[in-house]
């Protein structure tokens, strides 16, 4: 089956286009020799994204990671002060909620500001 030009422009060496339903997806592939079958077999390595007429939409987890690359800390002093002044509260939270104490403390603090 021949795919539209807007899909095929994303095809490169080591990739495969798959159509599932009405959508097109791009995968990274490679071949590996199978000694038992005495021929090469295709190995799908990675999902690269959904192909649309507007372009390739990377997987959600990659988009999230990329969006977080430009985050920078602009404030430190106030947070440090609040953390130092709340050491007793933090210690109690750590004992009762060892896995989620940071989220609880942050939520409580930010909720107090509003």
C-alpha cells in the first residue's frame, strides 16, 4: 500500500511507517540475523511518533521532557527560609508519609499563599 507524500517525507533509513486505522505512525527499526531461521528478522526498537499532515508528533513523554528543558530556578532564598523554619513539620511528614511528604508540604505551603 502506498502512503501519501506527507507521510512518506518522514520515512528515513532505519524507520518504518505503519498505518493503524486512519492514522500513520513512525517506528525506528533494525534487522538482526536469526540463526535458527537463517534469515534476517525485523526488530522494532522505538516508537518515534504519530505522523500528521502538519508533521511528526513525538511521543508524549518526549514532549514533556523537552518542555522541561527550559525550566530555571529564579527564586531560592524564600524557599530556603521556609524550609529551615519548617524543619519540625517536615520531619513529622517524613515519618508519617515517607514517599509523599514533599508533595504534601509543597501543596500545604502553596495553598496557604492563596
